[in-house]
């Protein structure tokens, strides 16, 4: 806005335009300040436990911001890889090895980690996920989502998105996944050292051998006593 009254009189439309935008900006700041204050009060009253379910407002706001954060040209990208049984098998293998820990082999998020995240791992067989465009899925996989358990995967520059596109084909397939496929994926899931030891002990028990050939530490200590 000019300090010259003559200039302002010569350009009344510009002056009104600036004032309207300043008013709108101040109003938006006030709204965000009020929302921030309410959010702060809600957190103080309810705590920050990850066991709580996100409110409807949180869900709507998060999904809207996620949608707007993905550029329009990226949302319009279609999967460049043709769907074939071989490609679907690669996507299934990638899912079982990288994604199933949180999302489950069936994509419903009913795993120990998935159930206890905030927000919870979504049921990816439902329309809320399936309605996303290929480009939106790619952006989420490649970049992750802040303040959730979703990490960024693959090459940040996007030079090699082949595995991501294979994965997107399998995500589209999740609502139709078969019991046979789930059985195949179970064999591909990562196994921790503790889980591997428990499996070995169970196999030894079922085979009739003693899974605890070495004596228990407490028994050793007792023998050492005079």
C-alpha cells in the first residue's frame, strides 16, 4: 500500500484488494490460533497415548492435508508397468518382506505393531486406500508420512521406482488375496532371532527331542554349592 494519498486515490481497487487480503489473512491466523489452542487443551486433558483412536476431525484433516501435499501432476501418474502374474508375485514378495510387519500379509493392519501405532495401520483392502490413484500411492510409499509410522521407501529421487510400482499392483490385489498366497507370504516374512529360537524349540519338542540339552543356569549354580 502506498503512503501517497494521491496514489491511493488513483488506484482504489488495488487498495481495497490489499485490505481484503490482509483481513482474510488475519482471520485465518485467528482460526488456526483457536484450533491450536483447542488441540493443546485436548492433549492436556487426554494425554498423548498411542492407544487412543484418532478423532474424526483428525482423520479428515490428515487425509485432506495428505491429498493437498501431493502435487496434482503426481496424482495423475498411472502405473507404467503392465500387470502380469510374475510382476504380481514380485510385489507380493516385497510386501511380505517389507510391509507385512505393520500391515499384515492380508493388508488389514491387525499386527502387534499395526494395532499400536498412532494412527493405527489402515485396512488397505478398504475403499479409503483403494480409491487412491497410482500416483498418490507412489508418493506415500516413496516419501512416507510425517507423524505416523509410515517411513519413506526406495530412492528419494525416483530414478528407480520399479519395486514401488510392483508393490502398488499388489496393493490393488489385496482385497482379492487368497489363502494360498497368504501361506506363501508367511514363509517370506522376516523372523527375529527370538522367534527363530522359539520355532526351533517347538520343532524339537514336536520331534520328541529335548530342546534344552544344556542344563538350566539355576541347576548349575545349585551343583556348585558345597
